[in-house]
C-alpha cells in the first residue's frame, strides 16, 4: 500500500479545517480527502486550492480552503481561509492518538448573511454540523484520534450582508481564538469531534461579533416585513422617496 493512513481534521467553516496524516507522499491525496470529508461534514461544497506537505519535518500548509454557503444565500462561500499551517509530532504518526503540536488558521474571511426569509447562513450551517456530528458518532469503529496542543484562528473578519437592507456590506473584525490540548482529556478526538469543537467556536465567535451590529432584529423576519415597517415608521406612512432613503440609511446605521 502506498499509504498507511490519512486522517482528516475538517473545518468551516467551515469547517472543516486542518489535517492529520500518518504517511503519504502525495499532496493530491490529502487535498482530495479534505474536500471529500469536509463536504460530508458541512453538507456543502468544500474546495482547496493547494496542499503542501513536508513529511520529514511533519509540517504542512493548506491554501485557498473554501466552504460553500448553504442553499438559499447569495454569496457562493460562507468561509474562505487564507492559510492553514500545521506541525505534527512525527514520533506519534504510527500511534493513536496522533499528536499535533499546532494548527494555525490565518486571515479567515466569513460572510454572515440573513436572507429574505430572515434566516442566517451561520444558523443553517450550525444545524448541519450538529447532524453530522451525530451521524459520525453513531458509526463507531477504530477511528484515528488526535490531540491538538495548540489551535489558533487569527486575523479574521466577517462581512455582514442582510437582504432586508439591500445586501449592503458591513465589515467586522473577529476576535482571536486559541484552543489548547483539544482531545487530551478524552484520550484523543476524532476528526468529526475536532471539526465540531472548532466549528462551534468559530461560528459562535462570528455570531457574537455581528450581534453587536444589532443584526438580531432582522432574524426571523422577512425582508418585506422589516423594510415595510421601518419605512412606514420613518416616513409617517407617506413613503416618499426621500423619506425611504433616510429610513434605509437609519437601518444601516449611517
């Protein structure tokens, strides 16, 4: 066999996000595995531009990892990860769990959307991840497990787009995330468990940041209901062009 084992740590945004390998000399195999297992985890398309592995040092990089938006949203992707770098303890590659010294995810870009029905893409993705975790947990079997000593997500930003406000973009910076000893207490975590832990942290991070913009007032409401009510209140029911423009700017915080 050309390979002994390939383990994949899925991310975002999704999710699906970094990798573990025991032995392989083919970057394309790892790339394909990330796309396949990542897509299964988040129930949307996961694509990767480039994978580079340094087997001698146990290091690797992933560039251009994208997680597609769920159906019903305008932007093609919910996550675009600028760079993922990883360092594996090579003395553990034949063991279970495998120990990963660090995973660094740099400059992730997130698009937070609320569509015309008042539903956010982050909420839809979180539900998909929850279902995927349940499905993976029910399979059982002798899965490869891992312990991640340090996992960092830094330099991220979210673009907020709300259909009720004409899809005008607002940008918000995301706080740094650092997790330590992921999977250590349980004797190692599977790829699905790591994906669930990291994705939940990242999605909660996004939600916490965008809620400061007051986006919660648009959740669960149709675009017509939001804009109609706001315009009527702002214009006193007259609905003139100038009043409508002023109302829209007020909704956008301008």
